[in-house]
C-alpha cells in the first residue's frame, strides 16, 4: 500500500517494476530515479516517476543502452573501468615476477 496518496515505498516500487529493492535504492543514489526523503530512512516515489524510469531504463540494458546517441557512462561505470584496468596491470606485473621466481626451479639461490 502506498505511503501517502500516490506515493510508493522502495519495496513497492521494486515490486511494481519487477526489480529488487537494492536496484531501486541504487537508482535513487545514482540519480536515475527521483524520490522524496521522508525522515532519515524512508523514500517516497511518485507513480509518474516509476513510469518514467520504466520507459527510460527498463529493457535498455547493456549494449542497447550504450548505443543510444549521447549516452554518457555513470561515474560508477567510469570508476569500475579504471579499477579493472589497474587490476589487470597489477596482475600482469605480478605474473611476470612469479614466472621469474619459478624459472629457477623455486630454489633459493643462496
């Protein structure tokens, strides 16, 4: 049941959209879904905002979403790209050091 007339809680919005409550919370945090804060923990979401989110975001995932003209990746996506690139670099550098150690048969040269 809605919080107030025509407003939904995070769980009610998740049920209406067929996604998890965590997805709704992340959308609110990222700014892709607008909600009004009621107190320190409760968010109220208007039905027209739910419909806007459904038409703008649901069904457009992965490549379909990124192919749209003017699509800009979120700050989170940019951060994760940099993070994964850094991990790949560290792993490749770590492997070369490990391979050098294994080259001598694992014996201590001393």
